[in-house]
C-alpha cells in the first residue's frame, strides 16, 4: 500500500482483463507472489510494486504491515496476503505495465466517507452473494482489497 499526503491518499490499481486470472479487471493494490529471489516479503512488495506501477518504494518508507488476509471464496487459490504500508512524501511518477489497466490515487477522506461504502451483489459459481465494497471513480473495491483497505482505515 502506498500512502501520500496533500491530500492523504492511497494508490489503487485496476487490473487488466486477462483470461484465467481470478482477479481480472478488479480494483486492487499493487502486489503479487513471492519469487525465489526475494529476500523476504518486504522485498516481494517492493519488487511487485515496481513491476506493476514503475515505482520502487524503499525500506525506509515502510511504515509497517497489516494482518494477513486470506480469501473467503473457496474456489480461489490458497493464499495469504500480507499488506505492507509505505508512506511517501509525494506522488511519484508511475509507469504501469500490461498487468495494470489504470491507476488511481484515492483520498482517504473519500474512502472514510459513509457514502463511499456500499454492499454489492455478485454471482459466485451460480450463488448470489453480498460483499462490502467501496465505490471509487475507476470501479468497485471489494473482496480482499476491500478488507485490506478497511483494516487500514480502522487504524487511521
């Protein structure tokens, strides 16, 4: 998670549409799977952020991490996501790769506004389910990303 001031904002990405990707087209945070060459999960977060948005936060900008989050949908791959929070002094130039369709800095005030919160209904394997969500200009933030963002906002 990348946080910047003036106004206090969080970087969200909209994932590109890709066949076979369970998160295709979703609003998300930069990140991805640990690679064999990554020294630790912080290194994974830094590498994945650089790969996806063309910015490599430094360890000195690491403010901390949030609790691990796992998917609640049994059809998704068995993963655990450890969110790391980096605080930056300003918005860096970003250069998205083909995995990312769009980027958006979303103000924390917007995310904290009760009017931004919503419940959405989605069909998951033929079953209609409700999910907590945030409505932002680029789309709807739900699922793992919504839970991570909500954890961050509770701490704020």
